[in-house]
C-alpha cells in the first residue's frame, strides 16, 4: 500500500532540493538573480502559523507577475498551498475624481492562477489587467483556512503589500486604521464579520469595500464601518441578520480614537480629521441612507465633498469628536476612590474616601460636585448568600452625601448581614462614585453638568477577623480594558453611579449585585457566571475563551451552588417563539453550577451534536448528574452532585476537551 502523505512529502522535498541545487551561483548566493533561494531542508510538516510575503513584482508584456513566499512559524517552507488568490487594487490620490474626495482604492483584477515552485515560493500571473502604473498598486494575498494535499490543516492568513507601478516601494499609500486595532475587540484568527466567513483581516475589508466597487451603496468601507459601530441606521444583510450598532456604540461610546490611533506605521491615520467627506460623516450624522445623497439634511445642497474642509477644519473635527472623552479621562485620571470596611454586630460600615492625584481629600471640600455615592453589599465573594432583592444596597445623592460625611469620608452602615462560615465569613461591598464636571474640571452639580463615574472600588471584611475568603477570578481586567478601554463606565445611569474597572475591582466582584439567583428579570441570565457569556456571545465578537479568561479555575465550582438559568424552547430543531414573537422558554429556574454555566452558551433544548434524540439538558441530567429546579433552595449540595468533569476536561485553548 502506498503512503500518500509520505509520498507527497518526498516529492516536495525533492522539489526543494532540486530548486536549491539549481539556484547555486558563483557569487555564493542561492537562487535566481535578484531573488535569493530558500535554505535547504524539508518542507513544513505542520503549520501553526502561516506567514506570507510578496517578495517580488515584475511585469511581463505589461501584466504583473507576483511572487509570494509562504513559511510557517519556524520559517520552514510551506509547500502545496491550495486555493490561493491575489487581488490587485490601485490607489487614486485625494481629489482624483472630485475636489475634496479622500484617496480611494479601486479594483484592478485578481488571479487564482499560480505556479508552486516547491520551495515555499508561488508565482501568480494575471491576464487582462488594466493598471494605471502611475498609481500605487496593492496586492492582497489570501491563503489558508483549508488543508494541504495530504490533509495537513492550514490556518488563514491575508496580507496587503503596496508597490509602485514598477514593482518598487510605493511613493504614497493610504492606511487609516490597522488590523491590530480591530482585533483588540474582534477575535484574532476568526472572520471579522458573520456576513463574510472567509475574510479575517481589516485591510482585506478595506480593499474590497472601496468606493469604486461600492459607489452609491451603503457598503463602501468608510460609510459601512462607521454605520455598523453606531445606532444611527439599522439594516439587514442577506442572511437576515439585523445590524443595529447598539452593542458597538455602547462599547466604543462614540469615541473615534478607539479605532483611529496615532501610528507612524499608518500613512493616513489622521485622515479622519483632515479629510471630511459626506460618505464618512453621513454614517453617523444623518437621518438614514436614502440611496442618492449621503449627506445630512441641511447639507443637501452640497452634492460633493469640495467644500467640506472649508467649513470643517481638523482642529474643529477633533475637538467635537474627542473633547468629551478627553474631559472624562482627565477627571478619572485625577480623582479616585478608596474604601475600608469594619464589622460590628453583623453590620458592615463602609467608609469611602475620595483621592486627588493619589492623596486623600476631605469629601466635604467637593461635596457639591458629588452626584452619587453607591454601596452594594453581599456576603460570600464566590457564592453570594443574598439574592438580587435581598442584597444590601444604598445610593446617596445630594444632601444625603453631605449628611453622611464623617472625618472626611462618606460613610454608610448596612443592615444586619447573614454571615456564616467559610466563604460566607467575608462580606464584599462594591462602591461606585459619580461626580459632576464641566470641561474636565469638577463643577457644581446641575442638569447640564457632565456626570462622570470614577474608578470603582471593592472592600472586603471578615466578620470573625479570620483571613478573607479567597476570591476565584479567572478573568484579567487587562483583557476587559483592551476592548472596553480604561474609562469604560459600566451602569452609569439613573439607577447606578457607574463603575470603572481598575486594579481595585475585579469583574467577579459584580456578583455582589449579579447574584446566583440572577437580577430583576427571570430570563436574562443575570448571575455573573452566566451574564458575561450571554452578553458577549450575542455580539459575535468574543468567540475564544482566551480573549477574556486567564485560566478556568475549575475548583471555583466547589464553592458554588445553584444558579439561575433559562432554556429557550425548540421545535423540530428550530427556536420557538410565541404569538407575540417573543422567545418561548422550556425552562426557567435554577440548575447546578456547572450545567448552568455551560447553558449560558449552549442551548439546553437543542439536540446534541452526536445524538439528536437527546437534548443538551437531558445529557447534563443523565450523564452529568445535573439538577434543575424551580427554587434555588431545592437543589442541595449542588456543587458536589455534578460529575461533568469526569469526562469533560476543558482547557483554556480548547474548552471542548473530553477525556475518558
């Protein structure tokens, strides 16, 4: 019997050897003139990372011939790539078609015709390309997300490299944002959108969604990318998915500099303030896209971009779009919060101290600028004893704050708390403080003043004076801040003061409010273990556990009990909805903690992938000893009854690991 995999590898090795020998020259260099050959050796047998590089662009009979080098993470040649493609774009400079227009890419053609030289090099040839060789030429290489002929998996990679019309370095190019900025939120190595499951790099999106291909359509990149990140317009794609921009706007908080980051590597990173256009601005500043004119109503007389910059200069544009965020950052950077707790007769007294530039100040000195001081107290950091309605919470406003100031701190004492043993010997209080400011400086509170949440703080105290219960925390705040930013204000509204994450508060501390019994709605998966999965999973951004988790801390389940859970009903494999179009539920109640946590992502009423006659919930009950009930108290010793981890051995990089 012939070993096809080995036979293919031997053929590839022979090709590399032949190429290396043929490339020897008298000057001691390998390869063809002007193109050093690859070092000898076997081709890559595994590819954890696919590296691509356009090493040469030359012209034959007026048509480009593009050479691409493919290697793996060890710099070994990758041979046998299938389904590769190179797309060609050319860059028309600013104002090339109409005065005021930004520089724009235009599609020139593409090629899937290439020769595999057997040494990691691939040469693409084009036919019928009509280039303006006075313009910068971009070659977008797409490869991977498939296998080699022997079945070796190949990860996806896409690159965009620019040249002049003779194959040399370009004199000019256009790069406004980077792929790295996008992947601070979007998943690296995953498609950037569910609309296109084949494209992974921001530059690929920018290239294809150019104004030449998308003229008069919502899909030109500079319009589309802003539209889908704010709530101005809503539209539905061909798959029926509705884009409201609600989640993205909440995340980015309309801060342009979340994406537009100054960089020496981006030729036009400041383009967003320097070149205002109707295509870009109308994505946020209009009443919708009407198919003809993409300008704000009062600018309907301006049919092109020729006069935009005359009225809107870079300083004005930057100030309007960033000043409020800079003001907020100035306040949060200057003022902070510290808190200490004491226990007497089962009551916890929490003293909140305001700091300025790291030093404590008398709260009375800024009392008129303190809009809200909020305390949320519970018992048991890992499995809170008090439910959402039973927790001790207090929000002080205005004169209440002034009356609560003692010794320079804002002081509050809880009611009697149900302390117990072990984890329940520790009380936690999450503190939020919101101040009033104008132009980045504290101001007397008024209806017009900015309401800015300061860094939050969590204070812990033991009822018996014993060591505080260790908090299980499998999340790193740095991961959260990488996407949300350092001034992201959770729950800054009418009910809460707002909480800005920092080193003094961890995501798990939110369990003081997001308790095991959930929050105010029985079907919103309000427990913190479930809420984070539910919310982030719905955004199609987080798809990799390592984006948020530093580890899994599976031992944390031993300290937990039943969690609130809801399971959507299915019929014939499809989600069910009632007559009003609302979600139909097959179960609303409580489940043992491992099952509940898994159900925050996995549909309990759906059929198993390996056994469609059994639902996910049935599998949990029959094989994992999971329990479900209408009341949390009916599920006793829930952490001990489950046997999920006898078979499931989740790892950070692969939570689906099963070991018998």
